[in-house]
């Protein structure tokens, strides 16, 4: 596993920045220091930083903590959140900060960082500092939950991005570039490594490679926090699925190891837990299991070893609640997919990167504060399986016998088998057993193949049926929407269509209409708002029936289904695919 | 005045925290109170109220084997 440790000096907590540096230096761990603008106003800190680079240390710029009297006086601006300024203001800020950095150190920064550096920001910064090849660009799954959790006053919306380093696209820094031509020309790393279960279910700023965040989430007791080390191990374990690659980074502001309003214990506890994380890195390094790098070293390594088109996966387990839950994450240049084992192996989050949705943030952007890459499915924000009113965005398999239909989402599966072949990744979900009220029992085996081009092939095998001659209907079920947050967007204009024995289409108007065809080959939803088409196609010949359903305002979704009636040993095979519409 | 200047202990509302919401408690004499919900309590009561939040984490004290 490769680890990047980043520290940033801020004047009011300077001694604690020095403490972090000292811990790392004593353990021989490499760090990259990211100067903040207020720190560039303090001669004592500049002196330290000059000494640091004189000793061969790596020095970049952190563009989030900007505010200080000098900043406000020189710019007339007061906001720390650089990603939310208008383009001209961003340029003014970057020119000011980079200019002063050059005056002090006689060179360009080695790296750049912010909570979010959007495409416009990175474009300006690449123009100002063309040699810089790495930046901290976004916070994985930071958005709705953190907005709620921080008094509805934290305007950082980064959901839908990769969890691990990527090559950002020119027109959307949170989207992995499709190819070299589409790439912005920089290596992006996330701001912290997040818990791939709890950052999806809850706050990413509680559950991350940030001991202070974990204290904020109460994931420690007394002076003990095994969670911090468990999370490191979980990332380390991903080497097995990614050709030996795993990545972890830590970027903790020094304000988290002194008195902090979100930590309910003395600073000494925060310091101990933070230090222990570094000690664990040193221990793993001594075992040959971890390599510490500076950011520029990592950028070079990443370019040499991880081509743009290489897919990446994460098999995540709950390491705190003890639920045994598992989520599987897949990411490539065309899509990001999450499969939730505890819901029968259903898709809980789906993003079509191949639709190449452009976005930047700031007061001059149509997106304003929303940097999120839009979803087609987000089961946490948009209902998922029904437990109150109607169900929402999700996938599942419906199994019908007589008048009774069972939902595979009710099957709690706690494992997954992952394999990689020359075509891509294959995820085998454990067999799910369903029992109908008349005593008939069936076993369904689900396999996913994640393929280039934004395609997910889904195989549902009716592996066992308790009555030899019984036939049941399997219905692949995809309930989609689109959006950025937890609130529904306007669905008008979405076109639903079915193809097979007949061709039909309708334009979404919240009227609960259904179109269907027998001998179905494809059902689809075209979502012009995000220039994305979601298709469900039948593989291995037409399905018995294909259907597209419009929703209504109390259930603003569209539903695509494909069904076949099968006997034991037979399969329903479909392909869920995403496409750019323009 | 910053909120935390009124509450040097950095105590957060346990009711809001159970909903993953950080709300730093205000203090009035011996009594801490939440400005977002109806919670009130002493420091000792507040720390006691954190126990169920930690209680839901069954692996809080466990080193988990991954992979």
C-alpha cells in the first residue's frame, strides 16, 4: 500500500503542525507540507518552510484555509471555500497566493490541494504552474450528509467521485477522464481515504483516515481506537483485487489535535490516536507492506503504473457496527457502481461517467455549489427499498410464483466472491434462498460482469427449485431517477421506450403510465437533463416481457423491467448500460 | 462570540449527535442546553448520554481482520 501524509501549517495551531511533522520525522515517514495563505504571512512559519525545502522537503499550497486579515485586505474577499468563488475571483486568488509563494521560496509549489479544486480552478492553476502534476481535488461522498451534520452550513458537495486517485477530466474534475485527450493533465488524489461503508451510509467526515474525524463520530473509547487501524487494514486488503495496488492518504489539519469544538475529550487523546496511526504506518513499512511517498513521488508512480483506462474495485466490509455488511464498489472511466450485498446484491448507487456531464462550481456556474457527479441511482438519498411509502432508486430481482412476488432485496447476503478476467471484473453474489407461502423454495444465483463501455451484465440463475416441474417468473427490476442531492429533480422530458415485438415510447409527465412489449430486446430511459441514457437489454435472446413505467409526484422515478418465466437451471441474463445522449 | 468560547469543554448535544449532527451545547450555569433540540443536562449527564452512541458500535474495541 502506498501512503501519502500531508500536513498544513496554520498560524493559530502552528505548534501542533510542528508536532505532526515531528511525529512523522521521528518515524522516518515522508510528508508533503501544504502551505496555507495565512501561514505565508508569518515570518516564523516561512522560516520553517524554507528550512524544510532546504532539507529536501516537498512543499505545496493548500487553497482552502485562506482567511486572514491580509487576504481580506488584498482581495476584499472573505470566504475560505475557494471552489465557490466566481472564475475571475478564483484567478485573482490563485495569482495572489502563487505569487507570494514564489516570492518567498523562489519556486513553484510541488503540489496543490483544496477540499475541492474544480475543473476551472485546476485549469487556472495548471496555467499558472504548468509543472505541477498532482493535486488534492475532492472529498469522496461529501455532500448531503455532511451538510445536514454541520448545521446545514457546510457547502461542499462532492458526491459521485472516485474514492482513490484518478486522472480528472478537463470539464469536470470529479469525473475520471475517458482518455488522454479528455484529461486535465494532473493526477488527482482524494482528501482523505474514507470508510467505503460508512461514508456511503453516513457522514464521510466521521469515518475516514482522520483520527479527529473518528473521534467526532465517537468511534473511540477512552484512549483506544482500533477503528483507525482497522480502516488502514481494509484499504491494505484491496491490493488483492487491484493488481497489488492500494492507496491511503492522511491530511489532518493541526486544529484537530488541540482543543476542538467537535471533540469531547482532551487534546492529548486526539494526539495519541493520531500518533498511533503514524506508528502503525511505520510498523507496516518495516514489514514491507507499506511504502510512504511524497505527493510528487506518488504522481510519478501513478502515471507509470495505473493507466487511465484501468478499472478499480473496493470490496468494503463494515468494521464498526459489526453488521457483517459488505459493499462492492466498481469504478472505471465509464461508470461508478455500488452493489449492496445486504440487499440481495442490488445496485445501490450508479453514476454514468461516460455521459461526461460537465460541471464546475462557483457563483458563476449553473451548478453553483453542487460539484456532485449526478446519479441515476442513489438508494440512500432516494428511498431505495420501500419501508415507508413506495420504493425508490435501486435495482432488484422480483420473483413471481402464482399471485405472489418476492423481492430479492429482502435477502441479507453477507459475502461476495470477486474475480478478475481479461474482460473485466466478475462479482458472484452468494445464493439467495426464497420461500413462497405455499412452501415452494427457489435459489437464485446472481453474477455481475463489469465491462468497458458502461456495461454491467447481470445473470440471474434459477439454480434450484424445490418442486421439479415448477416454473417461476424472474423480473430484472431497475428503478432510476437522476439528481445530485436527496431532493427529486424535475422529471419532465425524460423519454421511456420499449423495443421488441412492438416499439413504444412516452415522455415523462408524472401520469403513472406503462408501456410494454412482448419478445422484449431493450427498455430504456433517456434523461436529457444529464445527457444520459440508461438501457436494460435482454441477452441470450428476447425476454418474455419488457416494461417501462412512469412514476408520479409521490414516487418520482422511472422503472425498467425485463422478465422471463423459467424452470430450474435456467437463467435471465440482461445488460444494464449507460450512454451519452449527445 | 464563537460558540466554543462559551463551552470550553467542547460538549456536543447527544440527541443531535445520535442523528449524526454536530451541535455544540451552550451552557447556562451548571446546565448545558441544545439550541437545536430540547436536550438539557449537566456535564456528567451529557457524557453518560454519549454511551448509547458508542454502544451501537459492536466492534468499537475490536481489531478486525481484513482480506
